[in-house]
C-alpha cells in the first residue's frame, strides 16, 4: 500500500509555527508523505518568531521536499491528484475569508481550490485573534461547506484576547485520520485553557 499523501500548508500566524512544525514531524513519524506549501507571507516574512529562511529550512527538512510557494506551482494539485488530504495549519482569518468566498490568489488558497475539485478533504487548523468576531462567519461558512474539516480549537487567552481561538495542533494527527474518513473529529470546540 502506498503512503497517504498530504499537502501541508502554512499561512502567516507565525506564533503557531513551532507547534505546526511539531505536528508535521508527528505526521511524518506516522508514515504520511508530506509536501510543504506556504502562503506568500509564510514564505517571505521574517518575524520575532523566526526568519523566513529558518522557517523554510524547517519545512524542507521535515518533509524532505521543496516548498510549493507560488500560485502556478499550486494549480496542478487537483489535476494531478497530488494529495489524499490537504491541511492548512495554521489558517489565518485572511485565508479563512478567502476560502469562504472562493478567492484563490495565494499558493494556499489555490492549493485548496485545486484539491477540492477531486472531492478530497481539507483540514483547517484555525489560528486567529478574531475567531469570535469578524472571522466567525467564515469559520461557520466553511464548517458547512462539503469537504472542510477542522482541527478542534479553543479560546487561547480569554482575558487578554477574548475573541481569539487557536487549534490544538497536538490533535492534527487524529483530526487528519478522521478527515481522511470524511469525519469531523469531536468535539470541534474545546474548553478554554
């Protein structure tokens, strides 16, 4: 049996990158074949959480593959049926909004659009400070769209950031397994820490 192929996309919620890299390593250790995908911001911006060069090197090192980093490189994902599952972890409110509205102007949104044409699952790991305000309608829309599944998420700081929610990146392997069976891992919303 061939390995299950996963496209693993990162968008610009840089504070969660280390957790996302740990999830990537877990998936690889479980035998999944990962291909990294990066949004323009995830690929090009350096922040206090690490330089873009360091982040790119970590993606390449974990996945042992080159990063899909342009819209043109992402477009063949669907026609070539490259992946069994596409994970977006972290998924920012900007990407959530674009996916909910069918906009595909980044490598990640094009990857998702192209992948969905084959009725294959997309797993979203939300990471946004406005999940319970401006982004709530987009999360709700995607939870009702066919093909989208969510890594269980929770409020991450109810006092300082009461509208913020972040996926539990440690649950990505379990959520991936469920999504491959076209099932939402439950509960979707976890108790705040």
